[in-house]
């Protein structure tokens, strides 16, 4: 059981704070929304009138706020966390914010001898309610060890992302990919509608292929990640198939902006001599276009 200040009681923060209480921790909470605070008080928390008051005397301070400017404000502004935080407390930001803002906050706190770790979460608000969030811990091993008991009150799994600032970076990549994939999936489903295909059949097909499973765990491990670019499915053929899909969509007046952009990635790879390579060589192509050295992972 720990004494915890929790600041930011929104869709995520409110159920996370409630789960901390349910697991026996003593919470002091603050939010600019008084209704959100009342709800937590009804669940057993103590209300504070400012971030500074919430922080006073607590061993862990958790922030779960919409953006980096607000995190910075509750930490450093008047009546902020730094006014009352004790030197042996640990400040954990679980918000999704810009990594450079997170770095700036950590560095500024370090000059004040205040410990900070980034620990954003994966999954959704349903998981926040169930206490099954994926915790992306970015801190020293000592900080992660110290916080793990309370983090596991909110999540079912902690991933040590390898050091301070890494949690927020891996969260960024996760969201980049899952948010983009959401739009790509919507394009595929729209093309499905335009072709008058029952969506449940398309789902059944795609749930068994990389279309839905993704490539990290299906096509990549035995090919590009091993440095094997011999074709299981050639870039030339992938380019042809994407072209057919775009042509069909075009005839049906269905715009597929992400699909069209993807086709051009394959066009570039072909133009650069990768047509006969495996389609997973797209990874090598993207790395090369970015100026990063190709490397086996
Ligand atoms: P939200 O908008 O529901 O909640 C934010 C809370 O912060 C609100 O209660 C608001 O009143 C409070 N707040 C704003 N300014 C404040 C201040 N100055 N002082 C104190 N409280 C203040 O947002 P959310 O969905 O709970 O998301 C919180 C963070 O978690 C975001 O960074 C978001 O990107 C991230 N996240 C959200 C989800 C999700 O599914 N919603 C999933 C993972 C991560």
C-alpha cells in the first residue's frame, strides 16, 4: 500500500485512480473538473485544491493529462507539484505527450533533484477500467522496480522500455502504427462495401493473414529481420496487386489515399532495383530512404 497523488481524472485517469484505491492505496486527487474529483472522493480518495496540495506528503505522484503543456503546468506553475514534492518521491507521467517535452520536463526536474519517469499506457479506456493496461515504463531499473507494484494496480503487464524517455517514444510508435492502420483498415472495409462483399467474409479472410495480423509477427521474422530478402512474395507482385485494387476502386469512384501512397512506396522500391526482392524488403527500402543504415534487427 502506498500514498499516491493522482492528477488528471479523465476517461483514463479516473478508472486508473479507482483501481489504485481498490488495491488498497491511499489516494489524494486533483482535477480542474470538480465533478471528476467528487466521483473519486466517493470511491475513497481525498480531494486536494491544487497539484501542490495533492503532492504534499505523498511518495508517488502520477499525472494523466491531455498534453505536455498541461503536464508542465501542473508540475512547474504556481501551486504546482514542485512546490511540495519531497526529495524521495517519484513523479510518474502516464500521459501521452511529445517525447521532447517529456525530456525537457525530466531534465528540468533533474536539476531540482526530483525523480521522474515516463510511463504511458497502451490499450484503451476499457482496459483502464479493467486494470489491464499495458504499461510502457521508461525509467531507470531502480525506478521501475520501485513503481512496479502500483503500476500493476492499473495494468496487467509492464514493459521495461529500456531507459528514461523510452516509454513515451515506444508509445509514439505504437500510436503512429495503430492510428494509421485504423485508417487503412477503413479504406479496405470501404472498398469491400463498394464491391458489395459481405464484411464478415472479408473479416474472416483477413483475420488469418498479415492484412489483419500485421507484419511484425508474421512475414518479417523469417525474412527481412533475418536478412533474407529472397522472394516469398515479390515486390513486383505486391506492386501489381496494389495497382489492381486501386484501379478497381477508381472505377467505383472510391478514393484510397493511403493505399495510393503505399503503392508509390512499392513503386520507389521497384525503381531502386528491389522488384525481385521479398515484399518485406520494404523495411530496408524505408530505412534507406530515411538515410538510416540498413541493419538486421
Ligand atoms: P481526458 O480528456 O478524458 O482527461 C483529462 C483530464 O485532465 C480531465 O479530467 C481534465 O479535467 C483534466 N485536466 C486538464 N487540465 C488539467 C489541469 N491543469 N489540472 C488538473 N487536471 C486537468 O483524457 P484521457 O482520455 O483520460 O487521456 C489522458 C491521457 O491518456 C492523454 O494523454 C491521452 O492521450 C492518454 N491515453 C488515452 C487513452 C484513451 O483511450 N482515452 C489511451 C491511452 C492513453
